[in-house]
C-alpha cells in the first residue's frame, strides 16, 4: 500500500514536469501478446498492459504493430520508442534499458506427436534438424550450443514457414515458446493437436521485457517502470494475463 501511495503521489506531479513527448510502444505481430485485430487495431495481452501504463502515468502515447526488424530499428533509432516485449539477455542488458518484465515465455523444442525422440538435453537434439527464425536470439542461442547450418540448424524467415516445414517433414524440431503455438497453427489451418512439447530448454532466457534505448527520457522511463510495478502489486496485471490465458 505504501508503494501505491508513493506511485500516485509521483504521478500527480507529472503535469509540472514539462515533458510532452509522445511515446511509442512498438511490437511484432505475435498473438496473443500483441497483434492487429480484424479491424486493424492493436490488440493482445501486452497491448492492454501498455494501455494501462499510459493511463496510470498520464503520458501521451500509442501502440504500433510492425515486423520485428522494423520494430527493433525504430527502438534503436528513436528516443521516444519502446519495444513492448523483448527478450532480455546479458549482452542486451549492457546496451539497452529494460524497464520490467512484461511476461514470461518458456522455450521448448516442439515436434510432431507421431515422431518419437530421445532427448536428454540440447546436445542430444543435435542428432536432429532443429529450426528457428533467422535473426532471433534463438538463432544465436543454438549457434552458441554448437548447432550449424551445415548440419542440423535450419533457419527460416517467418513462423509460417517454420510450421509448414515441420508438418512436411523438412525439419524435426522447432525451438519456440509454447504460448503462441495454437493460434499460429490455427491461423495457418494446421492441426495443433498433432504437435507437442518434446523438451523444455531451461537455459534459454524466458523474460520478455519492456525495453528501450539509453537515450529514452529518464523521467518517463521511471514513470513507466513504477507504473508496471504498481500494476502488478494491484493485481490488475495478473488479471489481464488471466483473461488472455497467459498465467
């Protein structure tokens, strides 16, 4: 309660701060976290959380959905832009500002139920073809674990290609989080009931953060960080995730 009082008191001072810069939350099309609905408007669990952050901080801002490469470029190039969810890694933590955990997304090796694998750890998975999306941190993670395109590593540009290759037998396993699988497969007309988690990958970072570059306004960063903490303390954060079945 003391934190909540201090947060409300801090926000009450905002009109006198002189900051009128409109902030931007940018994110890729990744349901149920953030995506464009049938009306072309941003929707998703983290979109709702971002809307709550704007409401609580009284900051002016909007949310945009775009390809990940462009979203990353916008965050890096503009001092008013935040990535709505970005995987926090030790290397990134040195170069960017992470304002708090938006959600967790545990990584798994996913395969077809009809196929049996003997997987004890990531090293044992090198006996099979493992796929992920080119340019994602998962590519770097697999390369660091010894995977190579010359042998077992299969890289693609989009998640649509990822799943089609799995069902066509052109790859054996997919490294991804399990939260978005059903929606992605249903959107592609592929049977979600035919895939399963073959192995959890505990060493893969699981925290998706609200992130921005080091030039982002410090006062606004503090407001957003405190607002996110307050949202969690109030229970509203957990309520939003529950509505999207992301608990």
